[in-house]
C-alpha cells in the first residue's frame, strides 16, 4: 500500500513538473485561435465560455487531451483540441494561460452566503463534500492533483459544468468524483455555489 502511494505521489510530482516546464511564449502563439472565445489573456467575456487565466496547467492540458481523444465531449472545442495536438503544445498553451491573472467577477449577495457555506463546509446531510478540500480555500486548485482553479470563474459556466456532471453529460472526472458530488446537488445549491465562486 505504501509503495503504491509513493508511486502515485512521484507520478503526480513528475506530471506537475512537466506542466511547469511549458513555454508560455510558445503557448501564447499556439493559443491565438483561442482568443475569440477565451479572450486574449484567458478572461472570456461570454459567461458560458470558461476563463482560462490563472488555471492550473495540468488541468488545461488534461482537458485539451480529453477533448481530443473523446473522453470529454465538447463539439465546439474539438477542432481546437486537434490543433493543439501534442503534449508539448498542450504544456505550452497551459503555461501561457497559467501565467495570466484571472479577473474576478462579483457575487449576488442573496446567493453568496449559501454558496460560501457549500464551498467551505459542503452539504453534510446529503454527503456532499466541501469544495475547499480539493479546490483550496481561495479556489486556487491543485496542479499536482489536476484539480482546477475555480476562483473568479463565470457563474454560468460553473453552473453548466456542475449540471453536466450531475446529468452524466460530462464524465471525464477521475473516479466519478464530480459526478458523485454534483449528483446530490439541487439546481438551487448549484446556482448558489457557482455564484460564490464567481466572486472569490
């Protein structure tokens, strides 16, 4: 058991190091086609297109690879994922977006308190884990574990993704982690936590 854990940690460490070694300048050139939807600095204007600025590099690289190989269904993204086709390309694009600062939005005070409670404490009576456990106290994510940054993400996009996990439309989460969590959440709970995340 200990050998398995050590092996996993070493594997995660190597993966995280490889992502950190991406060339942000080369990634910016490769990401030119992404500007229309995600903005020149990864801060998309459209609320249903995710902000990529500040995102953990390992997560960006994984999503591009998953979309390319069909593990994650995203029809609008498939052509772009095919353009960013190699591990080196993905690492470079990920390094570019990770180097950008996310522009945080605002939360609706009517929803933020409930959203913060879900983010920090989960919903114990439903067996919903706290978001903070994987995504960090400030929504910074965890690059080694390939957990995404959530801080400042558009509420509409977060809500859309949580519902996609809940409904099984999106299924590229390791060990069904997000499908299990979102599957226990109501629309109201999803809206509240998504709103809180937008203003983090």
